[in-house]
C-alpha cells in the first residue's frame, strides 16, 4: 500500500456520506451471566445421616433404624439398632446413665 493509497483511503473515509455515529453493534459489555451450577447437595445429604440411619449390611446402605432396649446395665442401657426395612440388627449403643 503506497502513501497515496492511504491518503485516498483516509479522505474517502472522512468525506462522503458520514457514517452514523451509532453503530448497531451489540455492546461488548459483560457477557450474559451463566447460571451458576447448583451446588451438589452433599452437605444436605450428610446432615440427613443422623443417628437414626445406620449402614445395614443386608440393605447395603444407610437405612432408618429403630432403637430397641436390649439390656439394663449397671453403668448404662444397651440399645440395639434394628433396620426398619429388613429387621437386621445393625449395631448396638450403650447409653451412659
Ligand atoms: Zn436393612
């Protein structure tokens, strides 16, 4: 490109029909916000693992259990935890008195 060409190019730009100042270009502002991915509800899941859910060896998952008083001991009561679904004993707990 020679200097003349450049001058011609510039003069063509400045003269002639003035281009509208506003150009219909989408503003390059912040891109539309992406939706934040919902947090995996792990915390919620953990909260639900209360003492009333224990891993049942037969159901192979944490199952709701019910407490059954097994023994009165001198230093506390012994409770048996039973899976409410299959009735398997999933553990015992000694409640101190
Ligand atoms: Zn079970």
